[in-house]
């Protein structure tokens, strides 16, 4: 049952206008308006201020025919049904046009009903979104519109904008409880809503229930504090990082295999080993997330989880020479079969471990899969280009590259100079935003 269809019925015979209204009312909830010819219909469309969902029109009428009405309907984007005894080839203007149906008299009621159903579905260019749903999303990934007047829409929210309580109150004060999204963007918005809801459920279920029992060694603390000083990371960010690291520890503690892996790596912590790198990656991730004003739902938590799991298949010996290993793979953007297999084992192991965390956010899985990719296509394992890498993976890739440079034992250059050389590589958005955040304190 289609509710509240606003229909303009155009025919020079009053009885037929009334008949069309009665037939449509048996199947649909309609709000009909009548016009006795094309000129009157145009006047109603242009001057009355009424909004119409559908036009049903005859062709042959005195003082303005159906073609005149059709052209205006096409201009306004209103679905149009032509009802005529003329053969379709006599009016080629209607052939193949969007939002158009051609009914040849005499026609069955079911033919009219089917035409209306089809056009109503095709004509839904915008779909209403409740403000409450936008508030739950927080970060909007698609353009959001407001209906200014009949079939006129204005974009009021851009992709990446934050929809917070202030935004909700702003629209509520205007007595607006719904905004609109284009039909082609609707599926993506629903996907974001589901993803955000699942992220909330995952992290909510793993909230800290007290001390984790997995202690940070003094060595890790020294490394983190030294890097934090270099980057100007303040205590507020360090506290946020500690909170999120505790959250990840809580997840690890719930799985005995994961617990053993992480505990052993902490006990054997080396200055440039896996445990130190994970913690520093987590701290830098929380800092970047805060500086980006959280342009992604739960960005800090997701990046922290990725920081701890992206290298779970590696040990300190591999990590120590990882930079040389990575560079040998990237040369010329090519890899031999043996190198590909080594990389797959490392990434696949991390994915396997993550799969033990029931409901692990898909964004984390995406980051782990893509964290060795680079925007110029020279990364691995797939050699993705910038436009093929997810936005949140791009942020993590920049962080990962900095951590690699920071711990590179062959680093004879100043870290500032080495990072400056990465500027061209990370010149495209969203890589550049994260790159510039790290670059700024290094140049002070």
C-alpha cells in the first residue's frame, strides 16, 4: 500500500478525471488534484506551490496537450503516466524516457496499478533518514540533504562531517525530524550504521572490568615516553591510549592462546621488538585519532586494536630486520613467490588471531589486510593504489610507516629528514592528513 501519493490528473473530460481518481483510490492512498488541459496543469505545477509524486495525463486536449505537461514533468523529475488511444510510435518523445509509463486505451486497472508501483519505486530519488539515526552514526559518510521546496534539495551535510547533539538540536528547533539521502547512497549509509552498531557492541562487550593483569614493562614505558616527547604528545592523549590499551588487554585476556602470545612477547621485550612497537603504534594512533577530530566511529579504539594485532604473526628477530625485508619486497613493486608466501603467512596469522575475537570490527580486519600497502601501488600483498585503500587503513599505513622509520636500526638520518622524504608518497588524501600531523612536531 503506497501512502499519500500526491497525483495530478490531467484530462479534458471531467468524468475520466473522476474515474482515474476512483480507480487509483481502490489501491493507493492518494491526494488527487485535477487539471482540464495542459495549460492549467502547467500553471498548477509552476504557481501553486504543491508537490506532486505522480502525473497521469491524456495526450489530446485543447489548450495544451500531454506533451507540454510531460516536458514540465521531466524538468521537475516527476513520474509521468501517459494515457492515450494513440499508438506509441505516434509519440516517440516518450520512448525510453526515465520515470515514464505509456498506457494504451483501453487498459486494465491492474496495468495502471503496476505502472504506478514501478514509477513510485523509480521516482524515489531521496530517502528520509531520522535525525536520531544520524546522531547514532556521529560521522556521516555520504551527503545529506534538506528538501527546500517542491523537488528542490539542498546539501546540508558533507561526507566526513560530524552529526552531534548540537546538530540534532539545530534541526529539531526548526521542527525537522528527518533529513534525506540520495537513493544511490542509501545502502552505503545503512552499511555504515550496521558497522557502527557492531563496533559499539564489540567494544561495549569488552569494557574493562578492573585491572587487566598484563603489565607494561619499564622498557616499553621508556620507549613510549621518549617518542611522545619527540612528537609533543600530551598526557591527555597518553591517558586515552592507556585506556584503550587496557581495553585491548581485556580482549586478549578472554582468550588463553592470545594471552600466552602477548604475555611472552612482553616478558621478552626488546627495545625494537614487537611489544614496544605495538604500544608505540597504539599511542601514536590515539594521538592521530584525536588530532583528526575522530573522523571515523571509534577510530581510536579501532586503530589501537589494529596496532596490537597487525604483527601478531611476527617475533622480535623478524621485526629487527623488517625494514630491509619490506624494502626488498617493494623494489620495483614486484615480489617473488617465496616473498609473497612469507607476507601471506604474516598477515594471515594476524587475521586468524583476530577471528578468535568474536565480532571483531571489519575495519580492523581491513587494516590488518592492507597495512603494508602504499598509495603509489608499491606495497603488498596486492599492490593497491591510493583509491583502492580504505580511509582508515590509509591513516594506519602512515602511522605504521613512521613507526618503521623510528625503529629502523640503519637510520643514520635525522628522523625529520627521513619523514620529509615521505611527503610525496603521502601527498594524496586521506594519507596526507595523518602525514602532516606527524610532520608538524618533527619540524619544530
